[in-house]
């Protein structure tokens, strides 16, 4: 390593310590590797009043950045899948999620469907009503609770679910972008862990 490289490394260390007070060399190594990746790709974050990209200004606020990136990922997925759902008369991923779970679960009742889909009862009931009206799902009596109805998928609904799954598998846009196999395994592992944590947290309420 020559003198110029040492000076550049010290500058990076100074920048890191300014942002991440109290962190050490292992965190610095990860930050440096991530910085190199970001430098190769144009930062698409909006420029805010300080003159910096939003993600740089709030680099030390991990909860904010996690929410920011996850929200954008959700929007990207909606953009990529919109035409697929539209072509089969579904109002986005919510309609499909309800229909797919009616197919996979064992005759769930309406409240169960709303709960597992993390959807408010009134909104969920509207989705279920639409699926029944369009002939994709059907209500059947609940043998243990006469006030309740259970849901089953119709042959038409089953066909739609299978076609949508096939189209999703054939999507030209890869949700995980240019991540390699190891990176894909890591992000899925952490997403699964977060899903378990938050599902338990929400279901307690």
C-alpha cells in the first residue's frame, strides 16, 4: 500500500467515525465494502435540503433506512406485477394473496384470512366479497359456528391462481436484482427472521 492509499484509507476511517461513533474495525470493513458498491452505482435517493442524498444524510438511522428501502421494494414489486394481476381481473397482490391462501389453507373462515393477510376486517371482507362475486371463491357453512362462513376456491379460481404463479415465475424483472446466490440466501434468511418476529408481535394484539 502506497502513501496515497494510506491517506485515502485514513480519510475513509475519519468519515466512518464521524457517522458511526463507537463502532470499530469490523463495522468499518463492512461499511467500506458497502461504500465501494454504492460508488459503482448511482445513488437514486432524492437530494434533500442539506445537498446530500437522503440515504447519506440519514446513514446512521437504521430503522428509518430499513423502512425507506422496504417501502420502495414493495412499490417495485407492485409495479412489476401490476400487469399480471390486471390481466386476470385481480386488484393487485392483496386480491391474489387472499385467493392463494383460500386455495392453500383448509377452508379458512373470513376472519382467519384477514388475520394471516395482515388486513383490516372491513378491507378483507370487501376483497372476499369481490372474489365470491367474480366466481373465484365460494362461501360454505361453518359446521361448528352457524354465524360464520368458511371459504373454498372454485375451479375458476384455482385456474387463475396457477396461471398467475406461472406468470410470476416467468417475470423478466428479478426482484432480487443483481444479488448473487450467497447474497440471495442471506437476505431471504434475514427477511424470514423479521417475518417471524413481526408476525408473532402482531398476532398477540
